[in-house]
């Protein structure tokens, strides 16, 4: 891709959409100057992320997995929309669903995810609660490439945060959120500038 072409990004989200909105606003305000969010895909029609993204002027595809016979058929339908919009890469932003072979095969090493723990610790749901319950003193966020396993692909970036004795799942989630946003913007900026190279499980960053 020539350096001047923006990375045409689809954002997949299921709920509130703070990560999706942070990406959309950063792109609009020139803080993510080589990324163009061209579509939001929402698997929970009516979720706040759908309304909020439309308000920001980004088209939204609301699509319900249960309306399809299989995961492949559901992802095949999404793929048609991604192709129509000439999408280059996908950012999962609170998309609470495993991505299957149809999408992974169509976007090899081009799908990113943000997860609210220091992977490989605490994959899956309620990562913040898992960290508090386990008793770890540090936690954080991970941005990684997506493969077929849950919260598993090569790690692009991690940022960490101490867990305070008084932390609850809510307070820790709240304190982690701005770090999630930062890590995702930095990772997407690097992707859009062609700075990320995968070697086995390692992601190597080149200079800008
Ligand atoms: C975020 O904390 C994100 O890291 C998490 O869901 C939340 C979505 O919030 N994702 C996962 O747990 C994925 N395994 P948002 O809708 O406000 O971005």
C-alpha cells in the first residue's frame, strides 16, 4: 500500500463503544492521520456503539448472528460489506465474539483486538474481575493480532497499571479504559504506517 493511502478500517463492536469512538474521533481530529474508519460492524443491533458511530458520521452495519444458519454464513455476509467498502484492516473494540476462519482467512494479520488484561493472563470475559479475584498486583491492557483462538495472537503492545487494595471491578475497569484507548491508537497508528512485522509470536516495531 502506498504510504499516502489511509488504512481503511472496519471497527467491530458489541456494546458501549468507547474504544470505537476513541478511534473514530482520533481519526477525525488528525491524531490517527493514516486511518480512515469506513464501517462499524455491530452484532447487537441497537447497542449504544451503533448510535454513537452514526452520530460521528460513520456507516454502521447492524447484523445479528442468529439470523444466519452458521458462523461461516454470518461472517460471509459481513465480508461482502467489508469488500464493498474496500476495508484493509479490522479493529475489534469490545466485540464479544470469537472471529472465525472466514474473516481471519480474508484478513490475515490484519485483525487487531484490545483486551483489558496483560495476556496471556485472564483471557475471556470479565478480565478485570479475574485479575482482582486472582490477587495480582499489576494488570493492564493488551493489543494483539487476532488468530482463531480466544485472546491469543501475537502481542503488539501492552501497558500496565497497579491494582489498588480498594479496587472493584468497576473502578479498575474505569481506570483501565483511558489506557486501552491510548494503546489502541498507538497500535493502529503503527499498523497504518507499516511499522509492525510479525516473526512467530513476536511483533517487531520498526522506526517510523
Ligand atoms: C473494553 O474494556 C474492551 O477491552 C473489552 O470490552 C470493553 C468494551 O468497552 N474487550 C474484551 O474484553 C474482549 N475480550 P467499549 O465498548 O467501551 O470499548
